[in-house]
């Protein structure tokens, strides 16, 4: 499967039939229909007893470094909802890849994870092409990163904005983690997650995110 075609904008720009382009980041609001959104939130809220610290891949090692990345990985992922969720993602993929100007590529293994960000959660400045872990790092090269944000209402946290730094001149772009919002950006773009404040510290008040990485198969040799 080959995906794709960039135009870099300096101010938010509506892309016909797709989303809103903020420099190198495409934003889709109201991404999921209400039924699937409710089902995904219910699934996430049930994961409180099945979490572990999120890991990073640094210097050829997978490790927990909560000073750099503080978040909780939901080990069951999206469970039975993964198929229908990814169908929704792939339904808009051709238009999204074109708006971001990424050249077409053969699709390799898809990486996906469900993560909860509670009080003090953060992720330092990084690029997704250098934080791949384990089998994924051996099987594919990340090209497109996507993040889906959701949470219960009323919102029980503050902060947690995604900040993308430009390659070269320009100001960083901050994206608010609004409920039912999907963002997409090239995996080589430096970005970070600002610290989350969650006064209740209850798992149900977390900033939930589904992280998705699409890339080409890694050549073996």
C-alpha cells in the first residue's frame, strides 16, 4: 500500500475536506462519532488496574525515565476497539498525507498505544524517529505520527499541550489536547508534551491519548 504527497503553513489554514493545518501539524476536531467516543472513553476508564510506566528508547536501550517521559501505558491498548478506530484513521489518511506534503511510502507495521497522563505527566523535547522501541524499531521507520486526545467531562486536568518546534526559523506551535481531537504531523518534527496538572490525581481525570505511528518497512541487510 502506498500512501500519499508538502506545503508548510505559518498560520492556521483550513484544508478543504480535511482539517486545519497549523504549520506542520494537521488538526481534526470532533474526530470520532459520539458512540465510538463514548466506547473508547469507557474502555480507557476501565484500564486503571492495567497500567505500567511508559518507556522510551534511548541509546539503544528501552527504559523508564520519568524525568523525561512521565505517563502511564495502558497495557491492553485499544482492545476490541482498535479495528474500528484504525478504520476511521485510515479513512482520512490520503487527504491528510497530501495536506502535510509527505511523499508516498509503502506502509509497514502500525504502532499504536493508549496512554494516560495524570498529575505531573510530561514528555521532553524529542523526535519520534529516535524514540522507537523494541520490535518496532527493527521493523519500520516512522514517517507519520498521529495523536488522538480524549477525556471525560468536565475536564479534570490542565496543561498537557503538544508543542511542535519548527525545523529552521519560526515560532513553536502549541496544540491544546481537546476532547475528541486528532492531530497528525511528520515524525521528524521535534515536539514535547507540557506538564499536566490533575488536582484530584484520579485516573479517571487523566488526559488520555492514543499514539499512532505509521512508517515504511525497514530494509534488512
